[in-house]
């Protein structure tokens, strides 16, 4: 049986940073957060994912930490996810920080 899914899921290690100036008074993020993940601000391409902080329960604006992420992306975008790749973390459409890929696990088809 051939795979017809257009998406792939993977686990990864990432560095998460919350930009205090862009959060404009928003509270800290709790481990397990599921922000909007934006690949490209010009095309507004998004993907889904959950971030679990490794060494803390809360991440304050202006701080960074290592996290484990579980992501689902379009297969067409999978080649972007190499160590060093960076994307925006958003509240709605407003970027409030970024994540940078450290290491990616094996991608598996969804569906």
C-alpha cells in the first residue's frame, strides 16, 4: 500500500526563545505550549507542534531554553528541517519568538 499522506510527523530537539519586546506584556509560556509555528512570514506557511521545556515548567519573555518538540509539517517542507533551521513562534499572526532546530528525529507519514 502506498503512502498518500501529505504530512509528516517527527520529534525534535529545539532551542526556544521568547522575545520580550514582541510579547508586549504577555505572560510566560508553560511547558506543553502549542503556539502557531510559522515557516515563512511572506507566504504565511504554518505547521503544528507542541513544545515541552526540558529544564523548567515556565519560560519567561526574554528567556530561552532547550525543548523537545513534536511537529506535523507538510512533506514539501520537510527538507527545511535541518539543524540550524529557525522559524517563528506566533500568537495568532504576531511573532513573539522563535525556535531553532538542534536535532530532528525520523519523519513518519501521518494519517
